[in-house]
């Protein structure tokens, strides 16, 4: 397999890159932490330290203490930044309203995205979060890391930011949460020069693409989700950093119809792995499931006694197309009737596997409710074979973007544009024919927008000619 | 090159374009795969869940990788990430991964290392008592709740995210650590309708919601906003141009047309909506992403409004619990919440969950007809008898 990065990458070694000494990283004791009080009164947040689920407040307090004990010249942002964030959060609870101002245009030169400007509206009370800008850092595909990378990121962000972050934001980026305008360029330079690492997308541009775990650790992935995600992210860096679109645009890559990154619900262009040959069956393993030797669904239901596994009830009867049956003790599948919903494969992963002739289905237009209601992606290209560098996929992408940039209104997502013009127009843009698989049913109303060229004789008619046959 | 400690680092404000590196993209993923992943890329044959939070994937080469999945907070500090690194260095040769749903996954290639890893993770607690790395989030159980920023960073939220998620997960912790549901349950949380978290296809979605129309800050509106854009931003046409008494250009809101989406505030800072009494939480249920058995579906609004009762949102926790418990008790194996609701009928969903059905739950927006029931197929519940009694002729 050719897994070559686009540009050679130096291996990051934390020991060579680090800012903080071990002593600085271990600068408080557990007793100090237990008795540590942040500078604001935060009763509601103290309450959120209780209970079993990991407490973000408890975590915040230890970072607050560490910063409190670091010499002030060992951070470019004030040590109280975590305490002020907690203080403002408590105040937001008290007031039932957020205390972040609307908007704030900041960024790094030449980019229109990757930085979200944010300012407190209580700057006198919480001076260290007066600016609280976010930076989106483009995560490596499917979010695997080594500790050299993560520790280096941590030192950078402790030194030049708040030390608070999201692992990860909804779209997939590492989120650096809270820094001052002055530090945006220095952080960007450190990321680029030291870490060979770029920012992600925000605003009206290509948002940071993300993918499922794919072939790295899943038996069902029908294409290299990481590789396609990496290639398209790099190929479309300009679109990712420099907003030229009507609104945001998202790519997400799911390796199979189980859809672990939810591409069908939240990406303008959903890539979902699929296959076109037959489900592979290991009849011996089928028997082992039936005999109770292998737990169904990979043991997912082990917390409760559901009784003995019943292949008829749990697999065959639940098949949405009724395309499976037993012949004696042999499982049969009528694959041409199968819609590849994954249920039987999920239940008996050791017996059934997706076919080997795999590819990707392309669906378009998902979005959250703002404005005209939520949409899921519509099945448009049922199956596509594609190999690096994915030229045929890129051709489709660019046809879609050209149309959307030409016709899309300000803040109109692709899904809304498709609805405004109708699928037939979208098919014309993609230069593909219609298929019944694009709809759940044909239209029930007969209001067909016939085109003039489809109607014999055209639409230009003479009223005199008409009146020659019909009196007024 | 070490990280810089100069105030402005490598950036020279006098020559801002000098040495600027752009369009580098993300780092390449391959270097972050542990050897067992690199060696078996694309060769996995199947997996099993050994216990809640612990998976083994088996390769055609005979190799195995054991994964321990832990709940994580989306919001974490560098202290926490460094602790994750300590664990990864100690047990996993320095590799770790995060999932789409903010879980943390530690991987190892042998059973011995697995046992030590598990024990280490389970032993780590914050000084105030909560787990740092609870095992779970696998199989037919509850996994981590994905969420948005809330009051921690966002300028448009109608509620807080981290607090609500903490409260709900404390309440449902046994389900995170168990696999006792009929199928997986995915809860997602977004602080406002913008849904940067795209929660609209979740088994249960918790959604911050405004209920008061925007306040017009006429003193500044014309200076800070483009009035035609603000008017065009309203999906119901509730905003129209106006003038103040002293002749300033501004806008007026037809309050009865407002559906509180907040799109106008996104476009114009002079139209804030948030309000202590007005803001709160809506619960949606029955959505899914997966194509398994039934196609993906949207979540439906099942609780129109609950108050923002900080910090623990008892009303939200209670209604979520009602839904998951009714589902756990009643649904068939493999049935997601939405599949269950459709099989028994939504009227039975409300009855079994003990949730009130109010007029707010009947769609009256643009595609409302899609949800009209144009059939005599229904089930009798107390709600239907209440209608019959109100209409007369039934005692």
C-alpha cells in the first residue's frame, strides 16, 4: 500500500521540542489540589465535581493550580485564565445567559478560517479571558496520535494559550480554546514550522474533513477512509483556508453503511463505503453462531440474558428485504435483493463479511435544521470505484462546487440548493441520468416541469391559428 | 527546532509574510498507527466485545489488538491530555486514539498488557471523586454524549453543554458501563438550533432552545448590521424595516411569527435572544444514522420545553431516564429507540415513557403534512379517550 505523505514529515520528538521541564510539569501535590480554591465563587461548578462521570471542573481546577504555581513569565496568557473561565461560566449559570460577545473578526494572514474570534462581555471582572479566541487544528485522519505529538501540542498551548482544549470539536479538529489576538500568529508559526501542522476550516469554506477508523481497525471498511480523507484534505487546502463558498461545505468518510462518522446526517458530501458483489459467507461459522459457540453481534448484548441465539428470529426475520433463508443448515442469501443494511453482518461478523468488490456510494446535501429544516444526504451516485489520487471523485466534487458557487445564495447549503432547484437540475449538473434509487417513491403530484425542448412542436403557438378552430 | 519561548516566537510583525508556511494540511496519519495497526491495516477479520469498554479485533495474520475504550470529556485541559500520554507511554508504546464521540481508546497487542492497562485506568480518579477514565461505551449500551460548546465558548447558546452532559451521564452511568439495552443508544447535545453538533439523527437529542423573540438594539443596529440581510435572514418573514422616534434606521419584529431560530442574531449582533426564563431545553428522540435494518431517520421532538435548571438539569435527566428505561423494558433485541417507537406507534411511546403530548409536538411548520396521520389505524391511549370525551358522546 502506498501511504506516502504529500511532503516529507519529520518525526516529532518531544524531548527536543519541549518548553516545560519535568519539574514544571509536576509542580503541585495532591494535597495542594485538594485544598485549592479558584479565585471566584463557583458553587454550581463545585457541584459538578460530584458523580462518577469525568468532571471537566475537576480537570479545570488542576490546570488552574498548575498555572497558578508556574512563574508568570512561563506563559504568554495570564495564569488565571482557567479560573476566569470557570468564574464566567458560573455567572452564565446565574444569569441564564452566555457572556461571550457576538463575533469578532480575527485570524492569521492569508486565511479566512481556522480561527474563531471571541471576547468576553465581562472583561473587567474576567480580564484573562477578555480575548478567548479559538483555533482549529486539523487532526490526523481518524484521530490516532503518538504522545510526542500530543505532549508538544500541550506545551505549545500551555505556553501561548489557555491550556484548555477540546479533543475534539464536532467537525473533528483539535480545538485550542482561548487565546489573545497577539498570540494567534505566533501559534500559527509554531504549528507550521515546528509541527508541520496546519489549521482546520471555519466560515464559508471547506470544513475540516473527517473519517471513521476504516481499515485501521475495522473489518467492514469498503475503502481507505483515512487515505481518501487525507488526499482530499490536502488537495483542497485552498478551499479549506480561503472562503469562496456561499456557506460551509463538509466531506465525511464512512467506511460502510453503519456510518460511524454520521456522514449521511452531517456532511454536504457523504462518502459511504459499499460493495457490489456477494456477502461472503463462512457456513461453518454460521453453524457456530447457531450452536451458541460464538456470541452474536460481537458480544454487544452480553449485559442481559436474551436467551439462546435464534438465527431465524434475529437475522432472517429482521432482514429488511427478506432475502435470506436457511436450506437445511446452510444459510442462503439472494444478494441481488440485498440492500446491504449490515444487520446480518453486524450480528454474525465471523460468518458474514461484506463482498470484496468494494467502492463508495456518494450522497449529497445533509445539514442541521438552520434554516429550512434538517436534511439527510440523498443517494445520488450508487457506487463508484476509485483509487488514489481519486480523480473521478474530484471531478464530481468540482462540478458540484462550480454549480453551488454560481447559483447558491448567501448562507445556502448544498442540500437547500438541491431542494430549490430540484434533483433533476442537480443530475444535469453532475451529468448523470436519473434512477429510481434516488427517491423513496415517484412523485404523487403530476406537476412536472416539462422543458420546451421535450415537447413536440415547442411552446410558441399562434392565437390566430387557435382561434381559427375555436370561437371566442 | 524546539518550540519557541520568545513572546512572538517565529512571527515578525514587521514582516508578517516572511517565512509564512501555509496549506500544509494535517499531518499524515500513518505515523500515528501503532505497529499492530500498521501491520494489519485492511486485514482485520472480526471483532468481539470482551466486556463493556474492551474490544478485541482479530486479523487474518493471527494478530490481535485489544482496545480499551474510556469515556472522555470533549473539554479537557493539557493536564488531562498529558495524563493520557503518561498512560499511553506506560502501556501502549506511546500511541492513543480518540473516537468521533469523544471517547479515548488505548490499544495494546497482548492480554497481559491489557489487564495492567485496565487496572491502571480504573484506578485513576480526580481528587473530588469522579473517574478520569471510565471504561464503557461499547455494544448495546450508552456511549459518550457528543456535544457543543455552550457557555464555555459560544455566543448563541440557549443552555450550557458540558454541565448538562455531565449531569445526564452521571445519571445514566450504569448504562455507559453496561450493555443491557436492546441496541446502542446515542445521545447528543447541542446548545442551540444552529446545531454545530448536528444532533438531529440521534436516539435522544438534547437541544438548547430560545422562546423569546429578539430584543432590537436600535441604537446600534444600523451601524453594525446590513438591514436587508437581517430581513432576508428571517425564515418566516417576521422582520421588517422601521425607524426609531429620533429617525434612526432599525427593524421591527412581528413577534407572533417568530420561531426563535436565532438566525437573525447570527447575522446581526443587535438582535440578542437569550433570556433566563425564555431559554431552556427541548428533547428529541428516535433518530439514527446507521442503515441497519431501517434507513437513517430524524429525531422527533418529544418534550417541547424544560427549564435551564443549572447545574444538574433535574427535569432533563428525569425525562431522558424515562425514555431509556421504557425503551430498555419494552423494545425488542436490535431495535433502536426510533424503530421501537414506530413499531408500537408514537401514541404508545408517549404512554410508555410517561411523557405528555402537547400541541407543541404537532408540526405546524412547512412540511407539516408529512406527519399528518391519514388513516384509521391508531391505538387507544388515555390521550385518545381525552379527545373523544372532549368531542362528546363518550363517557
